[in-house]
């Protein structure tokens, strides 16, 4: 296998996004670029220069329909918790089967270069319930998806690392599907509320938004595509990133390494 460049990874992610866009358009399913991809659309007109994936959010009903109806092909495959062996992320990844992706900090397998597909849920008004759910979410991540000996944890006090490992081992005794559903059921609402959230997003409580901010979406250019991002994108991005138009002085590291599978 030959390692591929960041430029090639981004090109592959764009192919995956076009596949998702065509599938959703044909079936009337709504999606948004969210997180760093929405930021990239606004600030860069495409990928954040160092980003190596795409983040997509879908209203829960559309997300469930997408996961039920998408059929794997030779090139693109959908990784799902409870269906894909060795996959523990509680959200979907649309992957390129011509590649292999290695995330050194993740226990969860990936079939290849990917885009993340997250459900967007209405959530309850209780801040206490949200905080409780975020504790359960962190336990889920420690138990099933994160390698606790990764560099990101080595700077923690030894007492905290021991406690984290003990708690994650206890949580890992559970079925991952049931454990992930317990996180969601603790705060998600089956009926519309004033707030919506990417429960599995990186920013935890900051992911709680006014539901109207998502709306029907606003179209922005993303590389050579026109893609929807949340309607109230300035409020959305400010909520997540603060001064989002100022790039960080030290860009974050990539998620991992990607390789082209030889024929």
C-alpha cells in the first residue's frame, strides 16, 4: 500500500460528499455541512487547509432513512454501529473502499478515507439531563472508541488516568449499541423542541443550538460544489468556535494516515 497525500485525501472526501449529495437529492433527504466543514465553506470556500475529513449532519428522521436505504457498492461503503464488524462509532461513516485509513487514537475500524455523518436531534430543555448525557457520552468514547494510552492522555495526572481506565473498562462490559442508545435517549426528544444538537459532536454542551439555526439551510460554495450549511451559520459557528474567522496559530494534527489499496 502507498500512503496518499492530504490533497488526495481531500479529493477522495469530495468524491464521497458528491456521492452523499446525489443520494440525498434523489430521495429528498436533508443534510448540512457542519462543524469544521461548515467553517471551511465560510472561511475558505472549501476544506480548511489542514482538514482530512468532512462533517455532515442530518435531521434524525433523514439520518435513519439514509442509514436504512444506502446500499454499499464496490467503491463506497457505509460503516454503522451494530452492522459493521469492529466499528464502534455511534454515528455513520461513508468510506472509500479503495483506501485504508489508520487512526492511531481510535479503536474503531474504518474501511477507508471517510466523511462523518451525524444525526441532529431535538433535545430536552433540561441542562441537568444534558450534562448527565455528556458524562455518559464521554464514558462511551473512552470505553469503545478511544485508545486511552494515546498521546492526548499522557499529560494527565496518573490518578486521573487510572480512574478513566477503570471507569471505561466497567462501561465496556455493556453492549455498545445499547450504551449509545442510552446516551441519546437521555436527552433526545421525539417531538420538536426549541433546541437541537449533534449529540456525538466534538464540542459536547456547545453543540446545543437553537433549532431554528439549522432551518432549511443556506447554500455555500465548497470546493467545486454548492452545499447547504445551517441557515443561521454565523450564530452556529460563533457558538462552536467563537471568533471563527481567525485561523488558529497552530493548526491541529490530522486524524491519521491514509493509504491507497493496490489492485
